[in-house]
């Protein structure tokens, strides 16, 4: 049920009474159907609006302080992507995991979230298509770029299931999207393209 229970600070009064001055409780999202009364207490004003929007789209998002937006499928790949950006002297602006079964609509939602951060100056997409199909991601990328009239430099690395179709969708889109098969080169390009 609770993934975090934090009481900070606690104080002891002159009479020895222990008082909780502030507390925070994180409840696992998977418990919502069982703990509806707890979830009704959720105060969205205390949360990053981008994280709230990501949650609505069933995406995992954490905002960071950098200027390179990241969209990745899988937490491990997301961590590796952020590490390689830092290796090339860049700073990731977020952790955004679209998961293994993202739809075109979720990809569009992910772009909206990333591009809403005014610090983002370029975007790196790194998708390994095992479960996730690269053609679905590619179509989502093209749709999002057109719908949002995205002006940020965009570097896309697609590997795995239907990556050849995904690359073709991107190439035929007429959009200025830099497609790169090598993650190291993709990260380097995203850092170089910061505007």
C-alpha cells in the first residue's frame, strides 16, 4: 500500500510530548482501486504538473534540471540514456519512460510534457523495440511533431522490432528529425544540437 511514510520533522515539547510537525505518505498507484478514500485526499497542487499529466497518460516521468529532454522505453534504458548524455557533457531534463506498450497517443502526450519544460533545448528519443514496436513510436513522433509544431532539435534512436519501418516513417515525414542507430552518436548529437 504505502511506498513511503516520512515524518520530518518531529519535535519534543518541554513536557516530553513527541509531536509530528509534517508528514508525507506515498501510496502505490496500483492500490487506487482498493484505497479510493486515500486517493481522494491527493493534493495535485503539491505535485509537479508534468508528473500529474504523465500519470494521466500512464507514463513514468520525473523532471530534472537539465536541458536535453529524454523519451525512452524502460527504466534501465532511461538510466543508461541519461548516463551517456552526461558522458558527453550534457544534462538530462527528465526521466520519461513510455513503457513497453505505448500508443501513438501516449507518445504525443510524452512530447507535450517534454516540450512544456522551458529549459529543454533538444530531445533524445531512445527506443529498444522488444515488446515496443518502433513503427508505433515513429508514427507517434511524426504525429506529435506535426500536431505540436515542434521546433526543438530531435534525435531519434530506434533499434529492434520494426525499426526499419520506423526509420522509413521518419525519413518520409519531411520533418527535420535526426535518426541515429548508435546510442553514443545519438547522445553526442543531442548535446551538440542544444539551441
